[in-house]
C-alpha cells in the first residue's frame, strides 16, 4: 500500500509539472508574437521619424501622383467599359432590326406561314361567271387596305403572283382554280371589310355577275400556304460604291 500511494503521488507531481510547462511555453509564444508585431510597427515609425521634412514632402507628392495615376486609369477603364457596353447594345439593336427585316421580307415573299386577325371571303360561282380580273381587283383592294398576307384557295399570293383567265377558268401562278373561291387575308379586319364592301366596290361588282359572296371578320386567320422561291438567274446585288 505505501508503495502504491507513492507512485500515485509521483504521477500527480509529473502531471502538474507538465501543465505548468505548457503554460510557460504558451506565454513565451504569445510574448514573442507581441514583441515581433510591436517591433514591426516601431520600425515603420522609426523609418518615418528618420525622414527629413523635404523627404516627407517628396514622399507625399509621390503618393499623390500615384493616386492620380490610379484614378486616371480607373476613369479610362470605366470609359472603355461604357464604350463596350454601348457597342454591345448597338450590335444587339442592329441584329434585332435585321432579324425583324428578315421576318417582314419573309412574310411579304410568302415563304413562311402566318396567322393573325383578318377576314375570309367566300365567292360561290356555280355558273363560272367570275372572271380573273375580278379576283385581281379583289387582291389589289386588299393590298391597298393594308393586307399583310393573302391566300387564294390553296395558293399563297406573293409579289410575284399572277392571275389570268384561261380557257377552262381562272389560273393563279399557273395553277387552275375551281370555285368556290376562298380568299383569306391578314390585316385590320375593319379596314379590309370596308375596302371590299364599299358601294360599287369589288364585291358588289362580283355579286352583279350572279355570284354570291360572304365576308367574315375573324380574330385569328391562318395562312399556311407558302411560296417556293426559285434561284435568280440574272439579278445580282449592287455592291456599295459600285459604279453604274
């Protein structure tokens, strides 16, 4: 028993000594760090204290010049950034305008299906009294009233379309049409209706031949027929600055 108590006492003394050693080491580390930081600040302060008034003025001038240079560089970079942003905005606007022009030209050329408000005119002609000229006049009246797209039966009317009177009836772009004639047009329904239904107008003239007509204003008219464009053989684009 006495030996066991002696060993336990020895262990407690060793643990206490180790704890005190750790505390002393931690205090020494903290003291060294504080001394180093203080020395650095002291060195900086001493280095400034050793400068003459002339040297301090020159140092301040150099710092001021550096600040001015950095400010000028900042302003230049801001101006470049603004210019780049303006350029990107201009390019996006130009691209959007070009895409809009392509869309408009595609609709006018009749190469894409379209939909929108408009009218549908049906001409019943069981006796075949409606002549090609009446349909030409009807198409022209629609165009003058602002029609943006026109379809006659299954044929899309484009800027290159032609209507003629053949031996067997009316032909459009070389294709024979069979009554009844159904004309779909996209545009302002009111304007298109007024243009066709005015007294002595095209629909009145068609009815005078013995044919019957109906006109419907619709909020959604679909024109799905498209034109197949052919390659140009003779025309070419005139380059900028090219002399005639």
